[in-house]
C-alpha cells in the first residue's frame, strides 16, 4: 500500500464509528471472527481498544491484520483502522 492510498484511507476512517471493541480478554477466536465478518462487509473498519486491554496496540493491530488477511492502515490513540478490498472488483466501495 502506498502512502497516498494510506492517506486516503485515513481520511475516510476519520468519520467512521468503531464497529468492534476489544476488552480485557484481548484477541479471542470470536473477536477475530467478528472483525473478519465486519471487514468483509465494509472494507474499512475502525476498532476501539478499551483501557482495560493492556496489550501493545501496534502489535495487536498487526496481529489482527494478519489473521483477517487485511492491511493495517493506522493505529491512533486507542483505535485501530483496518482495510481489506472486496474480492470482486464490482463490489468494491472504496477505490484506491
């Protein structure tokens, strides 16, 4: 992903509300499945990490991106932004 593409995704993510919240149990198989389902529907999602989760946020984002086969766009504050384009080019909502 180029820096221009990443910049465009970051600007689109500013208006998004978090769709998944990560709590003290951190990454569970159920949470990974929920993130995977959300990213399949929306392409670009924002995840909020609660204060009772003490994991490293950058590492958490990279792990989630790897497990969901998506790209880590940014980690800012306690929020993680992930992007995964739709499999079918006709279904893509975001053009980079």
